[in-house]
């Protein structure tokens, strides 16, 4: 199986090299691994640091949002005839060892969309992040009828069938919930697996801002009423 790991990145030059070097070089059930960094309009040296780590890089001239960067990555993966696509945050929040856990259900043909959930098992989560995630999960359930313990997780795995059928339009963080809606519409088998969350002062600063929750809710409403 061919695996493409997509890493959307915006102004991550201080950490992207370390994150890329931490990714696994071999995984069970996978014959080849390609790492793609989608440099989403960064004004720093994110692209150069990614190239130094010998990753593929696609540049957006302007900052379009993590959803748009993910979509660019998925289009790249389709051209590479990828069997599995993994999305992975650039800020160091994810444990690279969890990649094997989220691709296993696809390798074993048990699921098409795997969400790495930070809330499947008990671990130390900052209160503001816990509340923000609860709010996003509630809105996703209310508007889309999809239940999730971690609708905004950046660590996911898609099968070839999933990347073919899922067609999200959101360019910002709302795309995460839209992916779940698309999986429901296309009757894709979805599972959640517990992952480790790594919160550092850097990842918290770079992560989704609490104030963005209202704007995300408005975009959800527009999609629902449209």
C-alpha cells in the first residue's frame, strides 16, 4: 500500500523540521511513504525547512486555511495513486507513533475514515481545549447528525475510497466537521481510535483560538441552512 502523509503548515519554521524528522520511515502494511507539506502562504522559512527535511512541498501563495491546504494535499495524493492518506498537524501536537494505530483499520479493511481522538481515553487536556472541542462536537451533532468524541482532530486516516468520495468545501477549521458529514452521506465506515495529545506552549499558541468557535458556528449554520 502507498501512504501519503499530508502536513498543512502556516509559519511553522521553528518546529517543522523536527516534526518531519520524527515521522516513521516504515509502517506495517505499507510499502511506501511520501510526506507532503502544504505551505499555506507562510511568511517565514517553513518551505525551506520542509525541503531541508527532504519532504515534498506545495506552496499556496496566500494563506487559505487548513481545509484548503488539506484539500490540496488530497489532490496530490490522488495523483500519486495513494491507498491511504494521513493528515498530521505541523505544530508538534501529535505523537508520530499514533500513525500506525490510525492506519491499521484501513490496512485490515475494517474502516475507510479513522479519526484519532484525543478524548477516547483519559489524559490531561487543557480546560479551554476540552470545552472548545465539546462545543464543536455538539454543533456537529446538532447540525449534521454526526456524533464524534473529537470532531476537530487533525490526525486522521482516509482509505482510497474515502478520498475519492469525500468532497468538502470548507477552507478553515469547519472542514473537519464537514468531513464527518461527507463520510455519513457516502456511508463510509468510520471509527475513532485513541491518540496521545501533546500540548506545549508552542502548540497551544499555534492551535485553534477559542474565539474562533463563534465564527466556526456561523459557517456551520450557513452550510446547514444553504
